[in-house]
C-alpha cells in the first residue's frame, strides 16, 4: 500500500509515512507513560503541613511529616490507612515534585530572605586603621600572652605559638 502511494503521487517514502501517521487517529486506549500518580490524595495534607512548618524544602519536610502526623490527625481528623502509609514512605524528591503549585501560590519564602550586602555594609562597623601594639591592657593581649607562653610546640589541638619576632610578642617584651 505504501509503495503504491509513493508511485501514484511521487512522494518520498518517509514523507508518505508521515502523512499516513498524521491521518490515522491516535490510539486512545493508552494514557500517559509511566505509573499512575498516587500521591494526589495526600497533596492537601502535605500542603497544610508544609505551610505550618514555614515552607521547608522536601529534604527537611520528610522528618517533619513523620513527627507532626499524629498532631495533624488530632486536629483535622483521622487519616485512612493508605494516606498514612503514603505519608510515611514519601521521599524528599517526590515532595519537591508535589509542591510547585503551592510554592507558586505562596511565594513568601526562598533564598532572598535577607537584605542585599550593599545595605548591610553600612550597618556593620568595621574597625580600620593600624593596630596599636603598645596598648597591652585588653583581654586580647592576655589571650595572646597565654598563646605565647603556654602552647606547646606541635600540639594538634592548640593554636600555634607566636614567634618571638612577631610585633605582638615585641609589644609583650618577649623579643
């Protein structure tokens, strides 16, 4: 049949296949590929717990679901065995795939929770200038002296000793 169509109308074979494929009705007995979606029944429960937990990511929401499920059942009524089973076995990746509509509806949280750095810069005082090694009255100097005198050489847990030629050691009159 395909060869006759190509000879009668001077079509290339691939073009004739395309025409026939588009002309034939699509098969309606098959749905979408893959397993049937099964987490739609728990989506409202997950959404409520997600909002109550201040919109965490899926990885942080999994332990929250396990801990908060008894309290959810007390407040909103009991869950069926199937719902409880799905909530206990749901993975973080599945939660992240289940929650995008809720994230679009409630965009209150995300990475932009703090002010930009240019606004923060003026609020944090940063001392500038040169260090004054002659003032030995502060707590910093007592800690420095403890490091110079008490830290054994090569101790793994201790901070390194300050060499005697360091300006701070000279200010402590160790040089």
